């Protein structure tokens, strides 16, 4: 287990990789600190620009943006009570009151340390759990991989958004997009509309950039906020020393990290759920639960540690099974595919230096938060909030167009990106999650290929899909995923009825 990590360590410590993870972490903090931007959008813009880089250098930048943005979201959450990223919503509960009490600098330090601890433990979990899981996946055949693809897609579609119906509809849209191009079995063209550029299917980078980079830019242009924060609004007082509170924080960090790792491994959950559960558990076991929501430092620690402990853990199913545990993990998985790296057992067998190097990079980027996230966070990164958001919209748009055009020097790619940008904008305005669309595009081809291989081997016998015990377990999990919203609704009605009878 440790030998592949030791073999990859000298490669990761090369100056190119260290520069990449440092730049990615700083860029991620800046992205996360700007409300409306997210790690997903940052990585989506980055992928076209990393096309000519070495895979490990590109992955290092993605890892840095991932961990950096998840912490960066705490900056506006604490200073403005505006979550920079979705998981940092929970940070506003106690971070905002701490800022009002003049303890904003201390809250940012807590968020920094908690994010770093959660990210490091999550990276260790990735190193510990991914290799054994790969050995299990070697037992999988085409039928099992088909059900894994269906399970991953259904989990993200049903559990990720607030409305399961909209999630399923978004996943079906992604499956439709995956069918564009030449059918690899029959050789027939599908949904190409006689456009030669579509014969090889939709370019994943182009679709990714359009769906995730352009909608935030359009929303910023709509808001047209021409003024950022004043300098006086970001003048922070030196806070307390975090070392005086370590004894109380350590149990919070351990509990929140374990919750974040467990939630991260489950497909379709994400950092928001990890942060909420960690916060609730910390409040439940505390001797003074009423102090939460009023500026309790442990609330900030639990929220930030929980959502960052989800980061690397969400990559465990993505790297081993090709089923990402979150929307950001889906985008990083797309980055792997762009660089010719297919997630699964073959990735560990054929490219061990890259996959184990990426695990080390996830750990190192979390360590870098200690250096970049403390003093620098409230002396430098908080000043990013002074940038008028109306200026960010054209900057994002230009970077997206340049990045996509340089892929193949094709204007057609730019037009496709613009079309998907409008599609993404309409979907987000209507409340549809975007992650199922991307996952449908990625997993649609895999599911179709594995299903056809299974049926060719069995000469059209559909029952072979259910013969194996692993297949039966996966089918049961899929049924549980689809029935979970109904179970939740039934439990809510039961609680409401009990409350009404008690009243």
C-alpha cells in the first residue's frame, strides 16, 4: 500500500508540481471568496488551459483549486454572511455573529485550521480506502460495471438536488447528449445533424466549460454590481490565538472529519450535507447547545472541517469505480478523461504514479492552507471582495472562449460552448442541478458499452444482468436510492402527524 505512495512522492515534489499546487490553492481561495463562483466553475475553466500540461501538474492545480475554494468560501460567509460556496452556508451560522462581535479574524483562523485538518484527514482516507476498493472492483464484469454506472447516475440525480424529478430529468438530458456522434457498434450517426464536428461526439471540455463557467458570468452581468466593498469594511482586528482553544477543537475536528469522510464516499451527497451533519452533531453533544448560532467558535470549526473532509473522500468512488461522490469530483473526473486517464482499476495498474501522486497532492494542498489561509486570508484574499462583480463577468467569459478555442482552433467549439452556456443558465434558473447532466454525459457511454458487451456475451439474455451477487446488491441500492425521497416524505408526514397529535 505504502510503496506506490513512496514511488510517487519524488515526482510530486518536483518544482513544477509544487508550483502547480501552490498556484491552484491560491487561485482556489480567490475563487471561493467571491460569492457566485465555486470550485466546480474554477476547475471547469482551468481544464482547457491544462490541455498541454503534464497530467500530474494539471491534477495538482485542480486539487489546489478544490481545497482552496472550499476554504475560500468561508471568507465572505464570515465577513458578509454570504456563503462563497454552497457548503459554507453552515459557516455563516456562527461565523457571521463572530464577525459582528469583532472576532472576524479569529473566525477566519478557525476556518483555516479546520479546513486544513479536514482536508488532510480526507486525503489520508483516500490513500487508505482507494487501493483496497480497487482490488474489489477487479471482481467486476461488464454487467457489474453497467449497474455501477446506473447507481452513480441515479444517486447524483436523486440525492444531489432538492427536487429528485428535476435531477432525474437532468440526468436523462446528459444521457441524450452522450448519444451524440457515431455509434461505436453499428457505425450509424446519431444526433449529428450532418455537422462533421459532432461525429466524434460532444467534447467533454467544451460542454463542461459551457455549463459551469458561463451561467455564473451571465448572473453577474444581470446583477451588474458596480461597486465592491470599501476598504473600511474589510479592516480586521488581530484575533485570539487559536492555540488557546485547541483542546476544545480537537474532538470537534475528529468527529467532523469522520462524518465528512463517510458522507464524501457516498455518491450524490457532497460537502453541504457533511457540513450540516457535522454542525448538528457538534451542537448536539455540546454542554451549551444554545450558544450555537450566536458566535460559538466550535460551530465554525465543525462546519469547515466537515465540508473539507468531504473533498478527497468524494474522489474514492470516482477513482476506483468511475462514480464521483460530488459535483466537483465529477468535474475532476472529466479532467482525468481529458488527459486520457480512465478511472477504475486500470488507472491504478497503468498509471500508479499519477493516481497516487494526486492523492499526495490532495494532502499537500490541505497543508498549504495553514500557510496561505491564516494571516494571508484576511490581509490579502479578503480584499478580493472589493472587486466589482460586474468586472468579473467579462473576465470569465473571455477566459472560457480563449480556453475552448485553443483546444482545436475551432470556432465551432466556441459556438457549442455558448449553446451549452445558455442551456446551463436556463437549467439553473429553473432549479435543475448541473452535475447529473455532466455525469450522464460521462457515464452514458460507459453504461451503454458495458450493457452491449454483456448482451453480446450472453447472446441477448437479459437475465444475466441479475445473476451475480454484486449485481443484485447494486440493483437493491438503486431501488433504495429511487425510493429514498418517498421514504423521507413518509417519515416527515409521520413526524408532522405525531406533532399534531401531541399538540
